[in-house]
């Protein structure tokens, strides 16, 4: 029993006896106050040890995206969770099963049940334990998530296709988080392709530009919104992000006749 409690101790802020209540029956979220909305939103990142990283993005509406490396001992390389924060106190909340406790406006203690860590024994050897406890630090000013925004109008392949691609981006340690929105007022069911370019520079001034081929599609009139992380490597700083399109593939309307309408 002692080993079981030790394994899951990171999943609760209270004594081991509170474990079943936390895992099996989560308390309702407290109402969000102006203090919560002023403290929580932002971009955070932290190290779990070695090359393992975790990132947390919280919007002013208190929705979140939490991503964490899991390590070699886990079946998956990385997990990603999204939802709305459950507020548990003046400076505490949960993001799914991840427990968050703000130390101040720029640092938050994270207790995650995901992944595993090696717990050495002073007498030699050790055991792999479930979960991590670590500190995340704010990577942008409070509430400021975007460091750049780019919009490109797609030169339409057909007169009906009039799409625009907008990106918002922010660097988070060795990754760049890019949020993309595609709007097309010309037709409903449609798809297209675009290229995302990221330019970075290292400490020696060496510049590198990487290009990622991306695509979008939709079946209705709603904008297409996505969020994705791109690795840029250690010790590199983001200079800019851009989107570009090609006339032959940038926008396609589906279910629309090629012929022009009769006058």
C-alpha cells in the first residue's frame, strides 16, 4: 500500500486519504473572478528533467492547452490535453488531471500524473515512479499570447474561392506554437494548401529558415482554426513566421461547377 500511495502522491495536494476523492470525483469548479482572469492567462513552459519539456497555454477565457513529453519509459512520446480550467482556489486550478498552484504571477507549480520519473534509492538502484512535480514559468507577459500575426489573402484558383490564412505565433523554448485560421467567404465546402516558414537564429548569428507544408479543409461555412507546435531546436530564437500560397493549390471549392453562371 505504501508504494501505491507514493506512486500517485503527485496527483493530490492533500493527504493520501484524499486520493480517491481527487481521482474518482472531482469537485465542481469555483466561479472565475477578476483575480483569476488577471493571474492565470499566458504561456508557460518548464523542464521535467533531461530533455523532457511541458508547455501550458491559457487564454483570457481560461481555456487551456497542456502538452508534456512522457519519456522513454512511456508508450507515447507526448500527450496533449485541452479544455477549460477547473478553479479550485484563489491561486490554484486543475487542467484535466494536472494540478496547478501559482507561486506568483510568473511561476506555477505543476503536479502531473502523466509520464514517469526515476526515483533513485540512496542505497543503490531505484524505481520508476508515475507522474512529475515541477515548476513552469511564464514565457510571455501576462495575458499576452501572441508575438506576431500574419494574414495572407489567397489568390483564388477559381472566382468562388476567396480564402485568407491568418497565423498567430509565439516561441515557447524549443518550440513555436502557431495558431492558424482560414476564412473563405466564396464557398462552403472547400480545401487548400499553404506553406508555413519559420526563420530562427542561434547564439552565433547563424540563420535558419524552415518550411512546413500544411493543408486545410472544411465542409461548411465555419472558419477553420488549428493550433500546432513546431520544433526549432535548442538555443535558437524565433525571428519571424510567414505563410505563403501557390495559385494552383491554395484554394478549391467542392461541389461547384467550373463553368461561369449564365447571364
